[in-house]
C-alpha cells in the first residue's frame, strides 16, 4: 500500500506510507509538511492511495 500527497499539478509533495499493513481500518496523519520537512502552504492537495491494483484519489484542504 502506498499513500501519498500531491499538489493540484500532480507533483509529489510527500509519501506518507509505502509498505504492507494488516487487513482492517488504518489511520495515517499528515502534518502538513513536504518530503524535506518544510511546512507547505494552505490550499488544496490530493491524497492518493494505491493498494492491491486499486487507485483512489481524494481532495484535501489544508488550512493554517
């Protein structure tokens, strides 16, 4: 399973998780930082979940 955050242009902001997890509900928290640890600006972002051949994308709103 891979969970990543992208800007609206599709550029990778940060990969939050990349690995295996046991079946069932899971929770991952994004601290609003990019891969280099810098705080990103307020705005809309895309969360992309890839698992078992499935891809799901949802829009996030980050408000500082």
